[in-house]
């Protein structure tokens, strides 16, 4: 008897992604021809922004993600993480994210969302983030049930 895997993918619209954010406001960066950019000032607890994945709690999923990130202030490591066991990184971190430079970050992670509630977030661990402004643009998020 063969096993069949049912995969359900959900691509989030820009409006849905914006509804998942916390502690941010939208701004325009006319010198860079970017409108509706997420701006986060002085984030706390070493994370900038988070996407609530609670509707997938207790399920095995593949999370596909990409975003452009820029920081003004202290340089340091940026990584997108899921608050699951061992805090996995989604994609490749930027080890030295210099200020005022856009970094395109993307990747995917497959695993079981056992955290309560599970979230995907931009980590600024040990980057003195309370004195830094972050900009996030061109966010895409897809969750596939495995």
C-alpha cells in the first residue's frame, strides 16, 4: 500500500502579512522608490517583527519566506527564526548587517510547530536593537502543510 501525502499551500497576501505584524508602522522611502515599507523603531527583546503562525500549531509545515531588511543604527547579525525547538533559522542569516544597506533574506524550514503559539520572527540577538531602526520590505510568506 502506498502512502499519499496531501500538501496544502497557503500564500499570504500583502494585506494578510501586514495584519500579522506588531510594533511597526508604514513609511515611504522616496529616495529608494519604496512605498509602504514597514518601519520598526527601538524593538525590544531582540526581535524586530513577528508573524503569528498559531493556526498551524501542532502541525508539520514547510515555511517559505523572503524579505528585504535594512537597519539604521548598530550593525550585527540578522536572522529569521521560528520559536520551535532549538530556534531554527529560516534561510541564511546575515552575520554582519551593516547599517543603511538593504539585505535580501530568504529561505525555508520544515518541521513540527510545537511552540505555543508558534511565530516566525526577525531576530536581532545582541545587536543593541533598542537604539536601531529597522525597515522591512517585499515580504513574502508561504506555509505548506506536510
